C-alpha cells in the first residue's frame, strides 16, 4: 500500500509540472500575438547597420563582374576621380611634351615642304648669285663650267635676270630642279646688296692663296650685317698645283675661311664633275630663313618694259607704266598692295598678268606642253605668240587698293581758336581803348612811337622765336661754345708757355720735309685740306665730350635764363615724370602712331602668314606698276638688277623708327648726332639725319652726342614704318662719293612717344668752403639767373648733393648748402634737360657709292682693318 501511494504521488507531481509548462506556453503565445499587433499598428522599420559594422571581403572566385552587375551595384552613381598633385604635374608635363613634339613635327614638315618646293615645278627656280671676293679672281670660268652640259643640266634661257648679261637658267631633269645663275657685280655695292636680299644661295669664289682681300672683307661685313642666305665656298686653280702642294693649299684656305665661315666645306671647281657636284650641293643644302623677306612677297625682275603715259588722258607728267616679269617668292602677291622698288620708292599696281613660264621643268617638246602654275604654258616651245598666251590674273580695285599717302594731312585750323564770344569782344575793345604810356625820345612822331616795343612784349617775342626755332640753332651755339672753350684752353697753354713751341717745331719739320722731294708733294695732292680741317674739328669735339661729358659754359653776354629757357631740372632722371605729349614739334602732326605697335605687328604678320589669295609663290607673273619715273628704266638699261617688294599694311606711312646699332670696328671717325647718314633697313634704302640715345629700359633716355664705340646705341629717325625683324646697316658718305660702313644692328621698334632728353651740365667752382656750406662762382654771372635756377638740385663730381640757398651780390656768386663738407678740388654741377627730336630729312633717293675699280682700293675706307 505504501508502494502504491508513492507511485501515485509521483504521477500527480509529473502531471502538475506538465500543466505548468502548458500554461507558460499559452502565456507566451498570447504575449507574442499582442506584440505583433502592436508592431503592426506602429509600422516600426528594420535595423540598419552602423558605420562601424564589420564588412568582410567577398570571395574572389576569379570571375569579372559583368556590365549589368556593375550597373546594378552602382545604380547610376559615378565615382569622382581625384588626381593628386603629382599626377596633375605629370599630366601637364606629358601635355607639354606632346605639344612640343607636334610643333617640332609641324615646323620640320614646313621646312621640308619649302625645301622641296624651291626649284621644283611648284616653286620658283633656285636663284644662285656668284660673288668674287678677291680682285684677282675672275668669275667667268665659274659661269662657263656651270653653263656647260657637263653640270648635268640643260641651259634653257639666256639672260634670265634683267640687267645682268651673264645670267642663265639651268634645268636638271634628273633631279627635277631648275636654277637661275647670275654674276653679282661687287663693284656696285648697292646692286650687290639688292641681289643678295632675294638670292636663295650664294657662291663665294675665293683666291687660292689669300682667300679674299680687303674689299672682299668689306663686302662680307655688309652681307653678314644684312642677313646671309645659304652659301658655298668655291676655289679654282687647286688642281693645277703640284700634288704635294694641293693639301697645303686646301688646309690654308680652310684655316682662312674658318674665321668667317666656321664649318663650311670648300669645293674645288676645275672640271665638269666638280660643277655637277656643286650644283647638286646647292639644290640639297639647308636653306637659311631670313625674316624680313620670308614675310613679304618679293620678285627679281627677269623682263622689264616701260610705257610712258599717253597725253590723251591729261597733261604729260613724265611718268609711265613699268611691266616687270618674274617669279613670285616669299608670300602670295596681292594686286591691292603697294610695291617698293629698291632705291626709288613706293608705287601702286594696276593688274597682274600670267605669261608663259620661260623656264619650264617638264616640257621637252611642243607636243608635251602642259599647263603650269596658274594655267600658264610654255608657249615658246609650243610655237605660240607671247601676246596671245598672256592672260590677266587680277586687276586692282580702286576702292580697295592701298593709298600712297605717307604723311598725315595737317589741318592748319586745327590749333586755331573758335569764334570769340561777346565777352571776349568787349574785353578786347576795352583793352584797345586803354592808352599805353611809354617814354618817347624827343623829336619822334606818333607813328614812330607805335613801333616801340615794351620790355615785356620783347621778352615774350624772344621766347616764341626760341620755341619755334629748330634745334639746329641750339646745336650751332653749342659748337661755338665748344670752339670758344678750345680757344680759351689754347690761350691758357700759350700763357703758361706750353704747346706753342712744340707746334712751331712741328710746322718747321713739315715745311722741311715737304721741300725734300716730289714724293711728299704727290702725297699732299691727294689730301683735301677742307675735309682734314672738318675731321680735326669733329675729333676735338668728340674728345672734349669724352673728357667732360655734356658740360657747357654759361655765356657772358647773354642771360642764362634766356639761353637755357627750354631746359628744366629733374629731381631724379629715373623716377621724375615727363609727359611724352608735351610741346610736340610740328613734324609730329605729319606722322602716324599705333596704340600698340607690338599688337599690330603680331596681327599683321599673322594675317600675312595665313594669306592664300593672289599670285601664289612660284608663279611667273607680270606686274603693271603705274606712275613710275623713267629713271627706273634707265637704271635697268645701265645693267643694274631690279627688285620689287610687296609692302605689308601701314608700311608706307611715316613715323619715328628706332634702330639698335653697334659701331663697326673698322670705323673710328666720330659720327655726330643729327649728321646725315645712309640707312639700309630691310629692303628699304634711304637718307636721314638721326639722333642717338642710350639703350635702357627706363621711360626716359639720355641723348648721346656721338655714336658710341663700346656700347649699343639707339638710332631714332623719321622713316617709313617697317615691322621687325630686319637688319640695319648705317653708312656715311664722304665728299668724294665713298661710303663708309659706320654701324650694323637690327630694327627695334616704332614709338613716337619715346622720350629722348638732352642733358647739359653747368659747372661752378667752390670759392669759399665752410663745413656744409660753400660759396660757388663761375656757374652764373648775374643775380637773376641764380634766382631763376634756385629750385634745381646741385651735385658734385665727388657725389655730394645740395641746393642754392641765396645769391650773394650781383656778379654770380651764390651760397650753397650740401649734405656733407666739400673738398677744395671738387666741382659743383647742375644738370638741365630738354627733349630733342630727329630732323625731318627723309630722302628715299640715295646716291650710289663710288664704283670700285679692279686692282684699285679706292672704295675701301682707309682705316678698314681686316682683323
């Protein structure tokens, strides 16, 4: 029974536990239902992972994502590629490198295109000028070897250059090239320079032992200054020497030519094989680019005719139409542009014709005649008349043709006052009624008294006259003062006993030597005493200016206030202002000025480089130049070459041109400012009187009285506008017709507002010195002058600075105060400045130099040194 009770109790305990479990489950189920109902009513969102949640890398299964997967993952978002500073720098470097490679490649292609075009069917013939550099060298054998068939070509045209009898055209079918050879006349320097300006290559003929003489060195100096094209050195007679001496001769010539032509090859020219080798070298060598001719269309005349103007159109003017035929070179030629004939001036074109090509490359028979450039055909070989074959390419449009106006039109009423007002008329009437009281001498009538001028009016009149006068009077006064100063020095030397005895002894020696024989008399016959005197005068002025720069003496018989009324003082030459539009001369109303010359130059040259209209390069055309004087045809008939250049826009207008010139070592004579010189600037040649100034970067530039030897000098002159770059040569003509090379340089700019100041220095002597103050004399000679120049700062040669404090007495003594004590040997100076301008003496007609005669050295300057 006890066992049964224990078993029953265990069963009840298990049932109780199961009931509790079932109850707990039901409670949980009910609670979960309630929670779901509450969550459904509130719509609570799901949990989002934070920023710090761990993200494990996906498994790399070796497959690439497809485009679809990438689009689904990106969902249209584009990632920003942020380049670092180093990456941007590398990118810029690569871009610059690629751009430089492209520019280099384009330039190389352009050079190769120009090189292949020269002498080909699409370009003009290769122009070659033969130049002899020695008096003993004859160029006729050279021309004979080049003309013969052994050179590998065919001579198609005789006298291919108008005015040059020995010129000929050479066609080489094997190399598909054509040449024009002519002999340059070295005796005429102007013709030589004009020919070299348009020649593609030069052949310098050297002497077998010396190479070139003094005149050859003179010509080389001019050619290098102007701009030298491609060249070749030729020597004859080496094969005639012994075998052992040939190498020595070549080695000697190579050593001589190394000075002027470093690395140049020397070609022997004694056989047809040498001639063929030379021609092949000329056709394949690298061409030198000259900026002043590559940017402008130019033409070397091959045929010229002149037709005077008919009297039916009006009265005879002595002018005519010049028809010039030749090949277009440089840039395309437009009929509306002006042309410049070297040595004669600017002219207009009426029309351009296209005749037959006299030197075709690929025409060998009349049946094979083919149209050339611009439709022209070799009608001579085809048997057709020249007049029938010529056709008009283009005619000038009167509305578009450029004007020949070189100077601005001056309006004489531009500076006049308008019609006076009523108030001004009433004031003038009242001033007329006021009686003027003046002292009249006894016995003088009323009519004579009206001619008496008051002191104030007289001063005003003197000021107006001095302002209107040219700077020439001032220069003459300066020369007279310098001469007076030299006479004073000579008097002091005579008083001290020095110089007079030595001069007397020299004169006696000259007299005794002149009586010794006839050799000295013959020597004196070739000396011009007037020229010698002027040379001595210029030499003394240059030496005086070098020892005492810009120092002048105050006149004793004239007030310094009146003498130097156009001068002013400057606190600082570098920083003190000077208005460039102040008190301009009348000549400035005749010139043109650009708002920005550099911007205009870039625009004009860029437009010229992109032009593709008109007569293209390589066409054989005939230009009709109107209103040409007969002197041009006379020059051609005299055997001189004719060169025509198409001008860029604005290049016929006058302005103030500045050139940077360096003194040539061969010239030692002093060249004074405002002295007439001859200029070769690019294609132009003219005469003018320039002024010299220092080459600095400041806004004011100091005038140089003489052309300096040791520094480049800026030469300013009134001349037609020319866009840089261009070479410049300056010559000075003697009275006997010789022209000396004075300087060479380049064209700088066109700037009428460039301020050139002339400085004068008034000097005084410290009479009494008391610490910082001193009494100065000999600078002025009356009290009024001291009071007038009192605001101007003083300086000394030893670097002291000061000012005038007061005038002492009436004889020019003044008390001055300085920043430190003066020395007794010091000199007190005052700097005064005024603006100067060139003289308007432009003349396009330049006289030809004295012709050089073979075997005589009359053309070469006496002081010309080959070293």
